[in-house]
C-alpha cells in the first residue's frame, strides 16, 4: 500500500488544517496554562509571577515562579522543582525572592536569588507556613502558621486515636519570626503571638519594621469571621494591643507611609456583611475612632496599598475591574486604569508606588501579566498566554442585558460559536456562576467544570448571567436576592432565556442549565421549579436550605440571606428550597458533588437524587472521592467536563454517547 498517495496526503493535510480551526478539546482546555500573582520588584524593573501548568502524570496543577523584565519583556523560569512554588515576595533591597514551596510536602519558606541558582530553605515548621512578609530590613521574615500539636494533644491522640470535639477543638493560627536567614539550615522560629485568645488572619509589618498590624478572629472557624478585629504588636516586647473592635469583620490592615495610621477593610458594623459593601477605613496606629473613606464607592473596595499619593484599591464595575486611588483627606476617588471595559486584578506596586504590575485582559482576550506607570496608565504586556489560543477557533463573548420579571436590569455574557450565523436558531445552555457574589466576565479563560468551547463548537449559544446578588453592580443589586434566593434568581435566568428567544436566536425547545455551588443551587431550583429546560446539571448545589444550614461551615451566610434560622423562619427556608417543589420536577438532572464538601455538604446531593428517583425523573449522581467543594485535580476535572458534555449531548442534541 502506498501510504504517501496524493489522495491520502491531501486528506492528511485537510485533517491537519481542520484541526487547527477547531475549538480546544476538553483535555486541551484543562492543559492550558495561566499566570497570576504578579509581584513587582522594589525598583519596578522586574515582575515575579506564578505560572500554573497541568501535570497529567502526577494528576496535579503545578505552579512555578517566573520573572519578566518590565522594560524588554524578556522572561525566564526561576523555579523548577516538583510540586508547587508560589507566593513570591521580593526582599526590600530586591536581591532575594522568598516564596512558599510544597517540595517537601508541607508549604515551607525558601529564598532564591532572582538571577537564578538553588533555592535555600529558611523554615521547617511542623504544620507548614500559611503566609509571610519580609521585614523592612530584609534580615527577618515574619510568617503565620497553625500552632503545632502540644504534648497533651499528642498524648490524647496516642491514647484515643484521632477525634474532634465540635466547636471546641480549634488549632489557632499565630505569628512567628525568623531572624537568621543566612544560616545553612532553617532557623528555629520565635512565636510572636500565642494562646487561645485569637487566631491570626492577614498581617503587615510597619515601615520602620518595629510593629506588626494584623487582624484576628475568636478562632479559625468560618462561622466566627464576624469577630475579626484589628491588633498592633510591638516586636521589641511582643506586647499586643487591640485597636479596632467594630461589630462585623475588620480585616486586611495596610500601614500609611509614615507609619502613623492604618487602613483596613470593614463592614462598619453592618450585620449583613455577606452581601453589603466592604468599606475602607483608616485609624491611628495607636487606636481611636475609625474614619470611613469609601462610602461613595458602591461596590466592595479591595484595599491594596497606601502610597504618598493616596490609598490604592481595586473593584469591579459591572463586567470590568479597575484600580482606584482615594485621597484620605478629601475622599476624592480617581480611576487609574482604562479603557472602561478593561478587566484588571491582582495589583502590586514598586517601593515608591510609581509603577505597578497586574493581571489584565480586554473582552475576548486571555489574561496576561502587564506592567505600567501608575501616574500615566500605559500597560505593557509581559506574558504570552494568548498564544495558546492561536491554533484554535474560540467562541466570541459579548455583554448583553435584559429586564428581569420585576424590571431590574440583568447583564450576562453571551458566548457565540466562532461561525455564528444570525439567521439560525441555536440550542441555549445557561452556565450559572457561584457566590452568589461571583461574577462572569467577557475575557477568555480555560474551561473548567463546563466545556463551553466544546458546546459552542457543537452549535450552541452559552449564556452566563450575572443574576441578582452578583458582584460589580452595587450593594442594592447584591441584596435583591435576600429572602428571595432561587425565586429571584430563576426570574433573572428565565427572563434572559426569553430575551434571546425573543431575538430569534434560540430554539426554545433546546435549553439547558448548569452551575457549581450557588450556580448548582440555582440549577437545582430550575430542575424542580420549571418545565422550561430539557436538562440540568447540579454541581455542589443546595437542595434544601434547612439541610444546608445544619451542616455547612458558613452558617451565618444562610442566616443573613434568609433572615433567620430554620427554627424561626421555616416558611422562608421552605419557599426558597428546590426540594419544596419536587412534585413539579420533570427535568433530567445530572448531580456532581465532592465527597468531603463542607461548604455544601453532600447530604444535599443525596436528598435531591433520591427525591428525583422517587418521582421517576431521570437522574445521575457522580461523587468525586477525596474532594471538597471544588475539584482541584486535572483527571477529575476531565471527568466532570466529559460527564457534562455527554449529559447535554444526550438531552439537548438527542445523541447517545
């Protein structure tokens, strides 16, 4: 047989060419790399950042540290060890990078020259390092870590094996000091805070290196997040003083340049802090009455840095994200980044605050590490993640809006096939984000959980609605689903479906919905409440708010959104629970859930599965062994995505795969 006949060669060429024009497969999407956490050097000349890649052999997402030159764009990989290397931080003189590495199992601190060479371990802490900061002298590192087991804990485990007393057995997080960084072996860490009085969250060292500001809660239990207060510790004598104690969480301290004041984020005693705006405030470093800065900024203000020019923070603005600066005296706010539709996050700054690095993208772009002066925004792209898309035909994304049932305007991201034909009517798949204070954006990211690129290549439109409660649209919008979960959310989804049907874009008989976490809850609500959808997929979703409340690790979330407990507001819990409408259920439903999920305990999945089975509704449930609320390994992610692809191929396209 002539393997190189002209006909066969032509077929091979056509196949190759066609392959170049196709959407990325599920495996190709999972394998796509991404960049994050850019850290600008003190002089602004270099950016250290992390690049995450898929390690199929070890079934892991591995992270390494790279460095880019902000002037030339030249870049190189700095760390090469197995496991992950993350959280790079420059020494004050720019001569060293400290980072966390799991190369020896638990995360430990290492330092390395930014020009390359071998990394040197500087910590060997029993429980691993949680977070760290350089001192301004560059001769010390301060880190936080979970307190190791005491002798009595070890004796108890030896005698009785392992057990836990609920809401009592807590392992506090405390601060530690490493002050011998030049030794060959890791130095013994000195405890700066201790005891059972509080558990440390975020922290920052003062400009003169003599004090540490930190936030701490009653204990590390998420249900006590509202107890977070602000403290200042003096390094010389380790005396700790509480300086802010407002009701609700007070967190994320940042020192003023002169070390006299501290900026922080606060709920400002709003008891409904899960959906109200987080504000930026300042307080004297010795304590006093806080001054609120961002009352006029109607979104969550994420505090970043305090420079000589003002306080820098970031925030969403509908489907964009920007950097802002506020003058602490006049309270005047300026937006630094542009254009209006830029999506910019994860900012860091040079020592003088004049240069910055960030992760940025415009609509239909892949996020890249970028650098710019702060005073005149002129971004330079330093990475080339978008080249991963060069051989594919990807779907296009655009922002659309419609009116919900109650007249509120809802926005969403409409994703169209690369070869979209306005004369056709398409199947529609609704992919619903979590949160509920999450947000969908029009930038391109690698598919996870739901194979959007494969769905659009197959001939579907995909709608990602920013339903009521989503971030980016102000506090009033985020509160629209309070005492209205499920019901208001469904109205936002179905009105978006009807909007696209009314535009002549959608085949009304081929509509499906899917989502994870809060998106899974809304999908479960669609399953039982509506007969408009041909199929749904419920990922880590809530089926019964009472079941959820009794088992979740964030019970305050439920009390705030439903305004009470199941014991004193049973009607509200029933009205907003998908399981309450099970008698209506007709929609074939795929259920996917992590075995060890504490955020949305798996009892919710079993409850919905059995109810659907009893009602004769087609249902399939997949349990992911060893996983919690998220699926964090590539092979399991492959199964999640392929399962969804098969499910909707069967019920939307009528295929048997």
